[in-house]
């Protein structure tokens, strides 16, 4: 079970890392004059200081979700950071995971999670 949670958490992080404009920037599909504007903007730092800044300055008197920085009553109430593209599943002991919806039929992610819980996947 721990390995499943770790694997699915890693997949969520990979999705977050490579989502957005990564491929647009990689393949330079942003248009001619836009490149000059990118050169003038400063990139986020390559360490976690940017994230820590927002985490440390968040106001929450209950539970602060580490990935979405939402303030909720219980950890399993945390929303997925990319809720438009992810499905949330609650696991035992108040834990939850977020799984990408991409390419799955309706209910397919839930079926695979259940198979993994049973050790069949």
C-alpha cells in the first residue's frame, strides 16, 4: 500500500512538473516577439525557496495542504492541486491521492486504484 501511495504521489509530481507551458517552451511554439519578453523575465529559483515562501506566508488555523496550500479541516479534505485534470481518491487512515484523468474512460482510474489495492495490478 505504501508503494502504491508513493508511486501515485510521484506521478502527481511529474504531472505538475511537466504540465503547463513546458513543452511549448521546449519546442519554441510561443511566437516570435514573445521570446524577447521571456529573456527579460526572471525564472523561479531552482531550489524550493519559492514554494517555502508561499507555504510560510499562508494563513491557516487548521490544516494546510502541502501541495495545494488550501486550508481544510482534515488532511483527506485537501483538494488536488490540478483538480481540473486529476481525480481525488481517499485511502485508509485519512490519506488521499490525486490521479491524472488523462486518457481514462469514466471510472477507469477508480477501477485501477481498486485493482492496485487488491494487489492485482
